[in-house]
């Protein structure tokens, strides 16, 4: 198998700040072998109805190592989109080749993803080699992307300018014009002919974007932002992964306004606004109104909303089962608490589901984040009705999405496991009729259902 | 200009309906020898003199502001000294209502009292003369298929009359798009009812009022609903006597027996839910129990439409006087004594806090149910104005203020006191602790001084504008 490496310096020097056609041609020819078409399937969960639909997708994949590490845009995997069955299509010496690939865990500080080509034959792939080189405002950059299906996913070169430099909260560059979808993830080459980054889009908060929310503008993710992932690729993502450690607080930043009001130094910190009960936070004696100034040896200087997520990350990585010291200010006096960190509860997107076909409903466990999103008090136990099948016995009995089933017949149902147990017992007896006790908002009621038992 | 066009169009279409009705009636005249026509005319003549067109100026709280809107509704005089009955949703919180009587005189009436639960309001005309008034019939005796006449001001067209039949005598509409009617069923009719008909009478062919037209199904054809006059009589009597109707509260949410069994022989009413800390909760009554007797008198609701009468029965219990309930739990029957408390108002008192730009109200049990508020502590933010101090500081509509300046907020009155002080003292920062769903949060209000100082120009422009308009 042939192996060729993309040379990082193309030995061109632009005095006028543009690329000549000959230069563009050289860049095009050198870059395109490392540009792959990535095809995959995804399951998209409608966040309103909970309905799951399956669809196929395409994305630009950039090979970034000779052993087959592929960088793809972050839209491939979002909070409500789970993708699988990745195939990386490459054009090697005029011949189309397709390789299966595994998805690696998505980085939580950058909206990009990595795949690893299943490289059994130990092929040396052509790859893009990045350089840490600065970009200047107004300078020209060129990018190589992929066009659509109707033009056979042809590789395409284009130029744009650096329109803006964003200094805070981290350095990034903004392109001066919009790019086509096939250019998201495309390598960006500067006037010196170095591959300095890729085209990227930040996630909006609604899409699960946490740390940086400069959504909607084409950015250049410079090499320094993802260098660590190329040098140390993330682990392969498996299902049911551990979520990391959990403290059980909702905090808000100690802004200068708050500091002034409470007569505290304007050094930042996190105000404890909500405590989940029970949680490591409630057990270690943390109280609403406490100000966290140090967590496990790391000073907390949060002043902006965006700083809160860094704290979440800090907690997550502090290790389940570890005892951590939390320094706080309570009524202006410093105090130190010790919390025993627990496993982070599952997120709603990973909540356990159970479909009861004879009744026509799918129920879900109620995770702590669902309690917050749906305003379900801690005292309310049960399972959440997530889907009601059209024309099903449940629909006839006016069960709707959002109901919380708290009992079946006389048997209380406090969790999804209890629900499953009761269903198992009922399935054996096949009664003509069952009764749910369910809560809808602040009102409860009984519902009679005639299940359709399988013959 | 636009308005005139619209109303003309409506008038034309109304005219068309009326003429087709005459056509129909022409047919019946043939078979009935004019009996029906003369009955309709007679019935109409008995009520029309007492018909009132209402033009209240109603305060409404919207998007963090208190505003006044002009409403059009209907009503009818029920006594020679000038009491008028209409819908609560027509008059709302207005104090005085402009009335146009059938002789086209304009007179201001005072609002005597309202009952949002049954959507009934009573007004009073000055007692300077004897007014024509309607005869109230007995709505328990009405039948499906009976002919009825609806009167009022559809779309503002005063003294309009339409005709139809009773489509259904006891329609249960407990919770339709947020409108709660737990104490009564409705008379459903196909007599044309439109916006503006609200509060007008539904009349039988004897010329007796049997209902108050109050709702219609939007998007449907001639599906209107009237509050039965027997429900109204009792409420009206109480409002005239006390300015309001007092109800007692046990904290029971009831459901029909059909919800748990198809067996028609099982007597009682299902207790679906017991409100936290209510009298019934305190004596150990729980959801799933069956209520069988109240003071040894049996109660039974097989279907939903049987529920309002039981709810009324419970609401009529004397407040503070022990009552004995027979409760069935599993196979056992138990007699439980409980002391009824006062039924919560439908909505809490609402106030605009103009300096910060938001409106808030006290929290009632009824609001907890409707708006999913977890407890009665604090005050409920019903609206926040765009660009206001409240909005800039991060307060949202739907938040519940639990604390102000680290003091617990028990009710609106207490909050207002501290708020007033803060405004008067020009305190630069005020700390609130709010509940948003199940999450709590601190909100620091930057008091008026700072923000006004920052934007003096826009303030002046606004004032200038308002003067030129006048």
C-alpha cells in the first residue's frame, strides 16, 4: 500500500496576501488525499415528543494521523443525536476505498469528534499535519471541503479572510463569510502555506453547548485547541459509560455585583443556589447561600455564567468515592467541608426506558435533570410516561405524555425497576383491566386501562 | 375604519342567519298554525326590556404591566331595584360598569361581587327607579331538544336575539383550556352564541331565564354553553347578601367511580387526591379512599357530570363545624371526623410594581393546582416587562419570590412593605431569593436609581411623545 504524508509547509510566500491559482492548485493536490467522506447513521430524539427517528448523514472527515485518526465536525454527535455505523470513504490514487471506523468519546471543550479507522491491514494513511501558526486579521486563508452528492462529493477549494479575532473567553478566529456545510471540518491553510486549523461551529446552549457559546458563526479552530486530542486520542466510546463524580449542587457565579452586596472581595466564587437532596452536597453540610472558593485544591474564581460549567467538569473529574475538601465562605467566614463524591446520576438522554406493548406506553425513569427541566418535586416518585402509542389502550384511557405513573392497581411504583416488576406480575395474570394512579402537574387521578394481551 | 368594515360584515352575516331562521320558522308556522312564532315573540318580549349591554373598563395584568381594556358583554336585570347578573369574565376586577339598557339609556352600575369559580358577577344600578326585570326559571327541569332563545350583544351588536334548542342539559367541562368549572355543569345549546354574548340570558319559550350564556367552542359551529340558572341563583343570593360566596374546604379532589370500576352498583365517589396540609389530609384521608357518606347522607358519582353536585355539597358545609365522613378503604368502612376550612380564592390579589417593572400575586391553592407551584410560600411573578429593572436583573415570569433581603416573603402585603422601603430609601441593591420550578436562585435587583441615571435621554423622549399625542 502506498503511503504519503501531507507536507506541512508548502513553501509558498504570499506578499500580497492572496493565493495565486498555481498555489491553490498545489494546495488542492496535496490536501485532497487526506480528505475523506464520512457516512454514518444516527438516531435523533425529538426533544419535545421523545419520538426517535433514524437518518443517514454525511460529513467531511480529515485524516490527522497515519494510523487512521479522523477528525469530523461536532454536529455528528449531539445531546439528542447518537450516531453509529461510520464508514470513511477515501480516494486513494483515483480508487474509492471504504473503511469502517469507531467513534471516540466527544471532547467536552470543543465541538469536534474523532473516529478511528479500523486499520487491520496497518495501512499508512495520508494525513494532514498541522502547524501552530498565528493568523492575522484580514489575512487570506484557503480551505478544502466537500461538495454535495449531486456532484459526487467532489473536493473543492475556496478562500476567505480572517474577519475577526475573538480574544475571550478563549482565542478563536472568525471567517468573514459563511461556509457551506461540506466545509465544516475543512482544513484551513494560511498565507504561509501551513495547515493551521479547521473550520468549526460552536454549539448553542440549546444544542448542549456549555463552555463556549459563540454559535452560528464560522470559526477557525486553531491547532492548539485540538492538538492534545491528536497526540492523545480520546478513548473509544462505549454505551453505559460512567458519568464521573457528582456533588449535587446548582451554583451561580459570584459576580462583582453580588460580591459588593455581600461585602466580599471581588475575587469570584460560586454561590450555592440549589442543593439536591439527598446528595454528597447535602450530606457534607453545604448550605444554600454558601460561597465555594476552593474545590479539591483548585481555587474557584467564577464570575460569569460560563465559569459554572468548568466547575462541573472539575467535580466530574475529581473521582467517584473520593473525599474532597471544599472551602467555602459562610456569613463571610471561611470554612472547610469534606464531601464524599458519588457517581453522577444518569442524564435524561440516558434514562432507562421501558416499553409496555400491551398498554401502548413507553415509560422512563425520572433522572435528576428531568426533575429540574419538568419541575418534578423530589417527593414525587414514579415513572414518566414518555410515549403513548396512537390508538393504544393507554391513549383510549387518556393517558398522555408527561403523566407520572405512581401506582398500578394497589401496588406503588416508585422507580422503573418497580414498574418492570409489577408489569412482569401483571403480564402473567393477564387481567382484563388494570388501573393506573397517575399525576399530571399538581393533580392526580385514576385511569382504567384494558390492555391488549398478545395471543 | 377597519373596525367599521368588520362589524358591517358581521352584521350582514348575522342578517343572513336571522332571515334563514325566519324561513325555517315560516315552515313551522304552517304546521303549528303560528303558535311557535307567537311563543317566540312573547318570550322575547318578556326578557328584552331587562336586557343590558355592558361596557366595563377592565384592569388586566399583562407582560408585567397593569392595563385597562374595554370589554363588551351582556347582562340582565333580575330585580326591580336594579341588580344585574353577568359573567365574572366580563367585569373582572372593574369597580364600575357602563350599562346600556334596552331603552338605550346609559347608566353606571357598581360591581357588587364576583365568583370566578362559577363565572358569575352581580352589578347594581342606582335605585332611583323601578327597572324591568326577568323571571328566573328552573334549570333542573330543562330537557334536551327544548327550544331556547339566546339574547345579548354578539360582537357588540346590542339587543340581538338568536334561537336554537338545548343540545345537552349537563355538559361537564371541568378544565377546558385552563378554565376551571368544578361546581357546575353547563347547558349546551346550538342557539348562536358569539363573543359579546357572554353574560346574556338563555331563555325558554315561557320567557324564563334558564341559563347565562358564557362560553362557546371556538372553531365549532353553534356549540355554546350556558351556566344553569339554578347554580347562578345560589351564587347571586350570596353575593347580594355578603358581596361574595364563601365555600368550605376539605382538600379533596374527587373523581367519578367509573375511573376505577365499571360496576354500577359500587356507590360513592373516588378521592383522587388529597391536598397537602388540608383538613382531610390531617385526619388521614388519602388518595384511593372512597367517600361514601357526608354526615350519614350517601354521596354517589358514577360519571363525571355527577361530580359538581357533590363538590357543591362539600363546599356548603359550615366552616369550622365538625363533619363526619364515611370513608371506604379496601374492604373496611370508617367514619372520620374533620373540620372544614375556608376554600381558597380562585386567584390571589395582583399588584404591579411599576418601579421594577413586574406584576405579582399572592399564591392560592387554586393557583398551585393550575400553575404547578410547589407551595404557597412566597409571591408569584405573573409578568415581567421588557427592558425593566426586574428583567435586566434576571427575574422571570413564573418565578416565585421566596425571600427579599434575607427575610421570608409570606404574602404580597409583606413583600410590598419591604419593596416600598427599598424604593423610598433608594437602596442601590436588593437581594431576592427565588424559586424557578424545583430550582432556587439568587437575584440581585439593581435599584431604580442606577438604571434611571444610565438612561436619562430615553425617559424624556417618551414623555414628549405622550404629550404630542394628546
